[in-house]
C-alpha cells in the first residue's frame, strides 16, 4: 500500500491510499482521530453514500487496516484515536476488523466504531468488545424510509432491542460511550415528526445523538440541510433532553 495524495481542508486531512492490487481507499484525520476504511466499496449501499455506488470490491485484510494508521503516522499526524468510520461496514469484515482492533488497543490507541448494525449477530458481538465508543447509524426512525436509505440492514426495532438489552447492563458512565448516528438530509429525514421520534428512541435508550451534516454528492439527489435548519434540529433534540453533538 502507498499514499497517493493528501487533500486538506480547514478541519480534516483526507489520505488517498492505493492498495497493492490498485484500489484506492480513504482515511481521514481529524484532530487526533484517524477514521479508517474496512472495505473496498460497501455492500450495504446506503442510498446517500458514494462508497457503495459500485458495491463491494473486497474486504481489507487486518494488515491493510493497520497500514492506514502506519501511513498516517509516517506523515507525522498526531493520532490517539482510531474510528472505524471510513469506507465499508466493519461488521461485514468482522474477523479482520477484530484483529486490527486488537492491535490498535495493544499499542494504547482508543478505538470507536460507526455501524449500521448489519449483520446483527456481529453487532451483538461488537457491543461486548472493549471499545471506546460505538455509534449505531440509524439515519431514519421510520421503517420504510430507513429501508430506502439503507437497503441492506435489519428492522429498526430489532436493532434497538439488541442495543437496549446491552445498555441495560451498563452504568450511566459506560452508556456515554454509546450514541445514535443521524445524518440529517434536507427534506428526507428532518421533519418535526421524525426528530421527535428520534428523541423518543434516544430517551428510551438513555444515550445521546450524534447529528451529522450531509455533504452533497454530485451524482446523488440528496441535499445538504441549511445551517439554520441543522441548528434547529439540534435545538429540538436538546429541548427533549437528549444529549446531542454536532458532527
């Protein structure tokens, strides 16, 4: 694997990395966190995401996941945290992800996960890893809408039930490691009804919400929520007593 390019903006550095067989994957450095990819492409094929437009090419090996960290470190980026939040669904490459996870933990890094919860048997296993944060990516709380946005996943209630059963065993301090991820897409999932339903789920689980802002992709029809609507959604969740962060 080799570094092809670093694309920087005010907040992030995007590392484009070429695999030995010619695929390009991405890692993103933000503050002291490196977001790593776990697959080339993605078979979950979220409707709003460019990563799955061509489906899954292949899984990354555990060493290829680790190499993303080594390459970023060679560029003198400060890294204390790894987030499995790049290209791919980590649960669909779980054995290699676990091996990389064990390595990252062994050298003292904090490791967090962003997942759609699919497949659910590995979601259950992931919940019990000694991770430093886990975000369940819902992106809609209405069943049919979520199926249209995330075609390959489980029902919302099935995911929430598994999440809830695990969270019941944790202290309030431990619960702070868990959150719901919600990508706000203009005119898609930002109605008052949906935000209230999201708040109710967060309160049921007693965890926070990570409210994400959508970046438009030229070939896709979805639109970025205007700043004032993004802030309005944030304040609405807060008004329901939900711990909410903007990402």
